[in-house]
């Protein structure tokens, strides 16, 4: 019993001691918690958001969390503020910036969190709880002007140039101004490895139409805007010599040549005393050549002018037509005549000699007694014993 009583006393003393400790420490702990909740920002660190342009564009204005910012010479700006869970808005005020040498056009964001707002100048719902960077990508355009020469460096007439097309490495095809300035995309922001990278755009000449003819080889003449500001494009031109000869006798002939070039343009030129004409500096392409001759006709000849070419046209005169017509009749008529003669001979052979009717040469007079008929057997001497029979049967009315 003494042990039990001792244990009860010990438990009671421990409970009393614990109650005293709680009574002393409780107000102190509660006061510390109240002080902490009363000044929540006292221990909070500031947050910095950095804004960057790619490529670096100075002087770009934007607004973040109600604060106006401007990018510096390095193309960046920053905002530092108190940490908060409230969403913030970012608005790009300058979506385009023009300078004498370049034009900058806003293209997209990177680091804006919401992919649906990638290509919008305003972004909503940005956090302000930790440091991070938002990048604005710009496409840079550069001015280019063009001039034109042939393969020997001779300048071409701009008024005859109707089309100039170039194709960029971004697969886009652009028409260039023949006489003025064209602004081409020279740098584009490309999203690679979770960041925006400025990538240059290269171009090649796709089409150069001069006087209705395509004179350039697509893809062989290239350039890069920014580096190349003035462009010189080269077209191919060649000489065309026209001659004509008689189709049957081969002699030179012809008075005038008609040449139809690419685009349907027609050129007419007189042939010289040697029945030859030369058309110089023609744009390359497909041509149709015809020659006029007195009393003759020609078959148009088509040629591909990719170098200096001589087009020899065949002319058929009236004499050629008559000679060729007579030869054709002879070649066709002679076998027909021979065939008809062979058929007649075959018919006569199949019919045989005509039958003998006894009235040949129209003779109908009676023959004298004892005169043998034509075709009768010849008379032979009588044999013994045959005289009586012969005399009896030789007279008409004799008894048989």
C-alpha cells in the first residue's frame, strides 16, 4: 500500500509541475505568433523580373505591374517589387520600331507562361513570386535595291523588267520593286532549346522576267539582307541567226523572217542578199521562226535559245511542189498501171481459144459434093473389099 501511495503522489506532483510550465510559457508563445502575423512583409525579399528583346532593340517601351519601362542600349529592362501572389499584366507599347537602316516588328514572346498569349502584345496572369525573364522577339527588316545586267555586265533596260521574285530560307516568296526599295526580313526570332535565338534569312533569285522572257536560273543567285543592300541580278542573252534554203534544190532563198519569242512578242526582220539575218541580244527562251519567200511556203521551226544559234528554215517553192507532185503521181500511177495490165492478161489466159462454128470469116456457101470439110480426115486409097461399102454409104438415100 505504501508503494501505491508513493506512486500516486509522484504522478500528482508531475501533473502540477506541467500545469505550472504551461501557465508560464503559453502567453509568450502566443505573443510571438501575433507579432509575426501583424508584419508579414517584414521578412519578405524583393522580386526582380527582367525583360529582354531579341535581337537587342533599345528604346522599346512596355508596362509591367502598372510601371512604365524602357529598354536600354543592351535591349533590356527590369522591374523590382515586393513579392505577391496577385497576377500581373505586361503590355508592349512599341510593337514596331523604325530606324533609317532597319525596321523591327514584334513577332512573339518567350517565358510568358501561357502559350495562348505567345503572339499577343499584351500578356496577363504573370506571377510575382520569384525572379524570372520574359523575352520579346522582333523580326528585323532591311532595305534592298536592285539593278540588272546581262552575262557580260551590260546594263539592262529597267522598263522591260516585269517580274523579280526571290525566295527566302523561310520558304516565303517575295516580289521585289524594280525601281524602288524593298524591305526584306533579314533576321527572325526562332524558339530553340527553350529560348529565342535571332536567325538570319538568306534569299535566292527565283524569277527574272525581261521583255516577256525568263532570263534567270532559279536558285543560282543568292544574297543576305543587311549584308547586301544593293543587289545586281544577271540575265542570259544570246544572238539568233536566221537562214533559209530551198527544200528540194538546197539553194538559199527567203526575203523576210518572222520570229516569235517568249511571251508572244513578234519580231520581223528582212533577210540580206545572202538570205541571212542576225538578231542580237535576245533574251533566252523558246522561239518560233518563219521565213517568207516568193511563191513558197515554210514550216515554222522552234528552237531553244540558250546559246548563239543558227535557225535554218526550209522553204518549198512552186517548182518544188510541181516536181514533188509529179514524182508522187509517177510513184503511185506506175504500180497501178502494171497491176491492171497483169489482171487483163490473166483474164485472157483463163478464158482459152474461141469455139469453131463453121462460119469463120463469114463464109456460108455450100460445098461441092466430094469436097472434104475442114478438119475432116484426109482421103486414103480404097482397100479391096471396101469399095462396095464405100460406094453404098457415100450416096444419099442408099440403103443401110
